[in-house]
């Protein structure tokens, strides 16, 4: 799952990886990893609340195993980062 306002495609296949831009759907689906490239703190918090309120137990369990990569250029608030840490397995800032 990707949160990126610059990604114009709804879905993009790179090698064996399917990248789906949450901004085009804003609904939940199965994912292995989250990558936040360009998004506001409010959007990230809305995304995290949606995940946190997911009633599908299979997906809920997988969220705890999903790493999250946040672009260093994405200036997220401390609260947005804290919310991501609470819901996902690991949150890392990348350059």
C-alpha cells in the first residue's frame, strides 16, 4: 500500500510487486507493507484510524506484521508517527 499524491496511477506493477495507492480507493484491502511518500499528517492519521477500526480479523493480524516506510521528505507530525507505531509492526524513516 502506498500513500503518495504524486503517484497518478491507481495501481502500479514493478517486478513482482503490486503497488496500490490508497488515495485512489481510501478503503481497506490486504497489504504486506505501507510506504508513505507524500501525504499530510491528517491523511496518515485517517488511514491509521481506518486500519485501527478494521473488523476483519485476518487483516487486523497482518497489520501487526506489516512494516511502514516513511519518506524523509514527508514531514509527518509526532502524533501521526505515534499512531503508525501503534498499528503497524515497524515504522522506519527512509531517505
